[in-house]
């Protein structure tokens, strides 16, 4: 189940059975760090005093997970990624049959990630959390959860971290045989890159995400950015921008921008079609620009993650055989920082992308 306190009453309908969480699961928190030490979540188990779960941010910005059960305590510490006061996602996962646990911190602006793996023999007792999440009308009703926590999710699976499946189900991708929905593409199929070049698909990656918190995808409206019809993309999905203004401002003919940087423009809107969304992404030999219903978007860029087997095993790439993972050394285009994307919008954009200029948005649909 999940609960989005920033956009109530967004909440998942069903709590996972308690017994399943004793085997494996994930606890996900989205929060904005503070400069002072703060307990992000503090829960007692079904038997007070015998089981306790504490997630804390200390004065240095480090995250610690403290689990206690029947007098035994375990402490896992994860050092901060940066001093930036920007939204973060913390994922605590456990797989008791394998005696493994993971604590992962992601900065949602910029995609930086840090993970620690540890030996986990006892699952955290989170039996009180579903009841608290159902009964609370706002974060103020949860004294054991910090007010800067905006999203809580509880899953019976080890949830993927890092790499994002950013293309919504049903999005047509141009192929040599014409547009095909992304969910129909398989390893060995071909898609069309720039210049009409046929590129083989190594894997089609899939994930179901809650339509809440920073997971919530955006609906990109037609006819902006060349779209023939609206498509759904994750905020982290990269789109291609080009034109004279791009070259003038950044010294490159083409740049990439995360869709979330354009969230406040009227070319995007929330996708309200369900509480859960199926999202996909294509893994190619190297990142490429694809045609999605007329809009140019980038396929998955996995960088050098192949050299970090621990991260691969806890990402959406976990089902891809290790010897089939490519090494993406070079990005397809420079990526704009959030402030650079805003500067591009403020200064307008070329006729090829008129939607990025706020004054050009008149008949959005």
C-alpha cells in the first residue's frame, strides 16, 4: 500500500498481508532532508518494547536504520550523498530466505544514488504502519513519522531502485514496420533511431509504480513537442530539445531535459487514469533517440552499472542476464540541469518546440 501526504487522499487500496512482509518486502519513504537531526520514522511492533524500527537522519545528514527484536539490535548507516536540501527517496528492502537487506538513498533531482547491503535475518515489524496510514488524514496525525515525509509505501516485494522505467503503457514507438506499443516490443525486435537507423532491442523493462509521490507520471499533451497524441512519461524520462535557442544558450545543437523540469508548464498534466501505472523502457546497445508518437525521447541510459553487480540486482535490470548488459560509456546528448531547463523555458525555444515557451501555450488538450 502507499500514502501520498503531499496530495491527499492519494492512497493505495490494499495493505499487504502481514505474513508476507515477514519473508520479503520494502519500505519506501520520500522526504526532504533537514539540517538538524530528525527521526524520520519510529515504530513499535505488535508487542511494545520487544520490537522497534527507527529510521533517523543525523546532524551530518547520514541515514541510519535501527532494528531491534527481543533485546537484539542492529544498526545500518548510510552516509549522505550531498549537502543539497532536495527531495530524496529512501528504500529499505529485505529478503529473509537469502538473509539479505538493502538500504538505498536516491536524490530525486540528478539521480544520484548510494546503497549499502547488509545481512538481514529478521524482517522489521511494520504491523502498525498500515493501520496508521489508513486512519491518518494528514501527516500531522502521525506523531511517529516526521512532517517532512511526503510519501510512504509498503510492498511485499524487493522494489527496484535507481534506473527508471519511464514510458507509459500504450506509447507507440517507431519501428521499421511502423509504430508499435512499447509493451509489445521484445528482445531481438528493431526500433528506429535518428536517421531511420534500425536498432536492436536488448530488453524491454517493465515496472508497476504507484500514481503518487515522485513516482507519479505526467501526461505530455499533443500537439506540443511534435506529438500526434498525448503520451504518459515518468518525470525522469529524458526528452530531446533542439533549435537555435538551445545552441545559443548552451553551445550544443541538441540537449536532453527531464520531463519533470517542465512540470509546471501547461504542456503537462497529471495522469489520473488509475492508482497504479505500468511503465516501460527499452534497453539498447547504446542510448538512442526514439520517436514516440512524434516526440523524441531517449532510451534507457544505464551508464556503467554493469560494473556494480549489487546495484544491478536491485534495479529493473535484475532480470537481464549479466553477460547481456551493455556498457553505456557516452550519453546520446548533454543533459540539462534543472536551472538550465528553466533558463531555456524563460528565454523561449525554437519553432520546432514552441510548447516550451509559456506564451505559446493556448489550445492545449
